[in-house]
């Protein structure tokens, strides 16, 4: 197994960090790796907010579902899907005038561009994760950054064509850290040849009971629903992403 | 520079492949790396369609904006964001009945879950890309798989709570391949400390003229608009993603 495969194999989310800063060289290598990520049409449809302000980290602890370790992470990066720079550049380049001359309606970003830019942002984020891991720096994805759109927009002064799609915390592994490798579903439930296989009820039960969790109730499906989809934070994520898409879709239409 | 960083550094999109199959061992390693990717709450909110059927590859050539190299790729993986398995498992676990007993409306997936699952799917895809690259196997992202939702849904027999968010083609580098490293934007235009920096008109021009492209017209902004956002395929991507989200939002509401 080469270093790449073993780094991928060993990586798991790290929520507790050694009391050790990330060196400027390591930080630069991680950011550089993010920026080398594949990107649609080489457009780099994202921005990265490097959160160094302790007050902002403290805010994120609360706005991201009360996770205190965010405040202690030596490095916090917010990945923002972003078409703003392109549409501002189109403006500078006289595209609206060209469209008017051609008697064409200008195409403004919609859900398609939103998802395309999300792809770009997340691909870059995962490059940062892998690069960091190779340097002995662990990380944790915080999907909760998709909640509270208006508060995060104001916190980071985001324009309409920008939405924070994921956040990563980084830090060195503590010395006393015991790595726990979490189970994943068996590939037969995830990888399908040529077409999607709807699983039978028995297979759905099997796939979930085969994957061990640290703790679960007798009814694992209900336990997960209560912890995940049936929660206030999921309601908020739904509301917030909708609000973000609405703001996105309003660009250029005022 | 360790192997991970150098693999990330060297990788660029590969659209022409050596006439050499991907060995079962390499394929297994790539898929395994995808499945080890970070995932929200260890839920693995995606499926992977391994497209081995030549007729399906030929279909994808046309449905993904006429890119003939797709048909010649030794491995084609479609990454599908997927909440179907969880909601079917919730059904099997009696969650709808529990909600009814509690006099609570069941929470069905909305845009928040769609984007959360997109994150999971794309993180897994990028792990596959990096793993492949470490084995000397190049890859290319095909975002066009987000177009023609209905045709791709039928091609892969996707349920409502599944949407193909990206596709990857894989193959060995041809021997005569000269690697071209494409410019990226300077980090100062992408990485911002603590808050987003709206760029001035001069900076927008500077960032784009500094990044060299293989060919461009005098007005690079207009040239890109005509090639990207102002095209039929972007109109189709907008329509298709909207249709996919509409289907997603209709789950459980019939």
C-alpha cells in the first residue's frame, strides 16, 4: 500500500487537537493542495475563508450546533461555493452589454451553477484534508456551516453568489490519541454495476446491523432518525440552504 | 514533498487513456478509498454506479455534451447523492408510525439534505481520484452528468432520493503523454482571512489575465461567458438540477 492509500485508509475525523500550532509551511502546503484541486473548466468556483479571529471561532462554536472543539482548533477553513468573482468579472468584461446588443437575456446563476460550484469547493476541501493528513494533521468536516445562512453571510461578509458549503477544522493529533477506525457499509450496498439496486427490506436491515456503531438503541433506524433527520438542526439546514439558494437566484434580478 | 503532496501537485484531468485495462486490484483499491472517505455522521449518503456496459457509456458520450473519450475510458464511475437507503430504512424501522404516534410530521429530505449528500458523494469521488492517481491512473470529472436528469435517472434506474452529482472517467496515462500543469488563480484571490474580500474591477482583470489559458480571445470574460454560463448546456444544467431537486422534494408527499 503506497503512502496515498495508507493516508486515506488511516484518516478519521479528529475533534481534539494537540496544543501545537500548525506551522506556516504546513498551512501553505495544505492551502496550496486545495488550490491544485480539479475544478470545472479551471474556473475555481470557490473561496476559502481562513478563520484566525478567536471571536469568530467562538461564534462558530454556537452557530454550528454547539461544538466547543471548533474554538480550540489551530486552523479553521470555511469553503465557500462562489460564482461572485465570475459574474463580477463578466460585468467588468461588458457581458451584460453584449447580451443586450445580441438581444439575448443574460444567463444568471441558478441551482445548476450552485451545485457545480459546490462540487468545486468540496473537491478542494478534500484535497486539503488529504494533504493535512499526510503531514500528521487531522481534520474534521463541519456540515453545520450550511445552517444559519444569514448569520454566516454577515459574519464573513459574503456576497449573494457565495454560500458556505463546508467547514474544516485542523490540528495535530494529540500524543495520547488512539485512532479508532469506524466501520463503513459493505461495498455491495454502495457500489452498483450499471444500474441502481433498490435494496430489499432485509438488506436494509442487514447493511445497518452489520455496521457497528459505538452505541445504539434496539431500534437503530429510529435512533438515527431522532439524531439526524428528525432534528431541529436538520430543519434549520433545510431552511438555511433554501434561503441561500433564494439569495443566489435573486442575483441580477433586482 | 511527500508522495501525497506530489500526487496532488501533479494531477491534472486526463481525457485520453492507454489501451490497458484497470486491474481488478487497482479498481478495488480505488473503490475502497472512495468508501473510506469522510461522511456526515458515518451515513454514507451516496451510491456509486460502476458503468461497465458499453451501450451505457455510448449513451453518456451524447448525454454529457458529446465527449467521445467517455466511451473509451476503461472505468467510469457515477457518484450519486443518495438519501434513498436511509429513508427506506426509516420506513422499515417504523419511523413513520413513531412520528404519527408522537403527533409529529415526519421530516422528509429537502434542499439541506440534498446538499449534505452532495458533500458526501463528492468527498468520496475526490478520494477515488487521489487514490487512482497514486496508482498511475488518471481521471476526469464530468460535471455534465448533472444535465438531463430524467434520462440519467432512467438509464441508471435511480429512485427519487438519488441524483447523479458527478461522474469520473479513469484510465492509465498513455506512454506518449506530456503532462501539462494548468495555472490556478493566485491564492490571494481565493483565500481570505476572516472575511470575504470583494475584489476591485482592477483585481478581477488582474487575476484573470495573470492565469494563462491555452487560447483566449481579446475579451477573456466574454469568451468564457460564451463558453460556459451563456450556453445551452448551462441552461440545461440549471433545468436539470431544478428537476432533480423537485423530484427529491416530492418524496413522501404523494
